[in-house]
C-alpha cells in the first residue's frame, strides 16, 4: 500500500527472485509462460504499438485523472534512472495526456512500448492479485477479539520482528492498538494486502491503510510451504496458506515467523489508495517495483484471463496504471493487479499467479 495495499499480488504466495529462471513454486501446468520467447537484449526492449480504442475504458480514464494528480505533485521525482533507461516526469505526463486525448478525439495512436525482460529475461512477467479484505473487529479486546491491529510506533530506530510482535507482545501497553480482530490469520493477510476494510461493534466501516513497515525482509509463506513439501506449486494459493494455518494452530508461530516483515496501519480515507496516495482503480491499478517501473507510469499488459475454476483460458491486452508498490513485488518479473474490495475480489486475487507480458508506454520517440 502500498502499498497501501499492497500488496496477494498473491503477495503471500511467491516472491520474484530476479534470476534468469522461473522459480519452482511457479512451475505448474498452464501457467501462461511463453516458452518460445527469445531472450531480450536488456531490461527494456523498445518497439512501437498502436493504442486500440477499446483499451480506453471509462474506468481507465478515471484512473488516468488520478495518475495525473499524482504526477502533478512537487514531491514526485522529475527524473527516473532505470536500468538502461532514463525517463522524466514530463514523459510520464505526456503519455497519460496522449491517452486521454485519444479517448476524446482519435488521432495518431502510436506510442513507444518498452517491453520488460520479466522474470526469465524473455519477457515472462508473473501477474498476481491483491484486494482489500473485510472483517469484523472490536475497539476493545475481549476473549474472542484479542489480536491487536497496530499503528506504527514513533521515535523507534529498530522495530521488532513479526514473531516478537504477534507472539511475544513486543508492542503491548504502548497505546498503539487501532482495533482487535478475532484472527491472527486475518491480521496477517491484511498486512500482505497492505490495507483492509474492517467493521466495528457499532457496524461502522473503517478503511485501514498502509501505515509503514518494520523494515525487515519479506519472505513468501507460500514458498516456505512448498519447500516444506506441504503443497505442490499448482496447489498454492492464499486459501491454501489460510487453510494450513487454520489446521495447524500449534504451528502458526513456526510458519509465520518465517516472514519477519510486519505492516502497520492507519485509519485512512474512504477509498483504498496505493503508494501514490490516489484512489486505486480495480483491474487497472497495479503494484510494481519502482526501481523498474516508476509510480505514475502507464503500461500495456498481456494479462492472463482465468475461468471460474482459476484455469488460464487466454491472454488479453489491457492498459494498467502503476499506483502502488509492495514488499513482495521486486524485479521486472512481477506485478500485482488490484482486484477491488471484498469476497469476489479475494477470489480473483487468490487464483491469479500466472504469466503474461508488460510494456512501459511513453510518447512516440
């Protein structure tokens, strides 16, 4: 969150190692890999594309307006020195303005498309999904609602690990509790997402947005479970992780300590926002690694399309907006697609862990 929200890009499932090979946890049948793709010459390979009118949906155009608000801020960098590619904020603004212009009156629709090398150097990028969960909380702890959701401590130079916070009570008694949940597992997955919607004892809904992290490294519990032999790669999902934790309450500490990264929250605005601090657009906003994809940029994606059972049926082209980032989204081989709020969004996010391709778009060279 951002990540906020970042964040189940699936963020809990796999992390990108940045190597030239696809990690074993992503080696499953019908995963969308283009096995015949040639090796790219560098991190970005330029070409020219023509923008299609059906890519310019009302939802995308609304997101573009939010993107331009972000880029208009003085705090946004004026230049981006990416690996082998330098871009300016002005170029990002021009790209978005061109798309807006094409939606109003079609004209020259050519843009420069910089294909990213992906996880394997052949353009294969893993798409995962994240969402905003909704669950019950209480303002005061009781026998059921006893798991704190914390705001970030101030004036601290070294933060405790997940194990120290969740299992050793390292932050108790400091007045940092926002709410209490009935499930440590719910808290964990809200942290993975980077934000969440909670409902208190009075029925009031609150959006908890990303409030910082403890600065410790993120490790995928999905990978850990695969390495433990608990699941095969094709079986891995957020639901599988939740199921394992629910079936092994006595081993929750053993597994969850493997990911020392911890997310704090703050009471946020009424709409989910990402690291760019603008409202996220379902199925268009993405979390990225800003070292390769600047916040504020627009991308063309060949997105995996899944059926109701989570099986890949095809790819489709769609424009995406880089508005978020997350601890698990590293290297040019991974992006996280925001799915929305609630159970349907969770179902989509849970199933998505397949490969496609992405191109960073700029105005014609």
